C-alpha cells in the first residue's frame, strides 16, 4: 500500500506523454539499442537475455507513459516472448549438454521427448 501511495505521488510529476516521459522512453530505447548491438555480435546466452531485460525496461515507459498505438505495445510483448523462448532453449541446451555425458540421463531425456512428440500419443 505504501509503495502504491509513493508511486501515485511520483506519477503526478511525470505526466503521460509529457517531455519527461518521452525523454525517459528515448533513454530506454538507446539502452536497448546498445544491448541489441552487443547481442548481435555473439551467440552466447547472456547478451541475448540482457537484451530481453532491456526491452522490458524500454517497454514499461512506452506502455504506461507514452501515447503510442496498441500495436507498438503488442509488438514489444511479442519480441519479449520470442527472446524469452530463445532463453528457455539456451537453458535447455545447457542442461542437455550437462546430462549428455550420463548415458542413463540421456536415455531418459530421449524417452521423454519421444513420448511427447506430436503423433506419438
């Protein structure tokens, strides 16, 4: 309740679509653009996960403070979801590599995948 009260008083200082809100959105965009440049230079998991977080930080003022078309918010959400899926696959690949050396664990993974594969139910 206290946080909600504090935030309400601060939001009054940052009116929607005001110069401060647009400046904040522009700063967040520049930060996300830099994270995007870093991620493009590598296939490592961490920069891509940082990009997802950066897009989330950018999306917040866009969705809450700027008068933007709904499609912008939905596009940002879709991008966050896609980057989240990539992160999940990266984590899965790491776990796979960790268990691949253990033949019993590998056999269990293969059995679970085969059981859940489309058309095998």
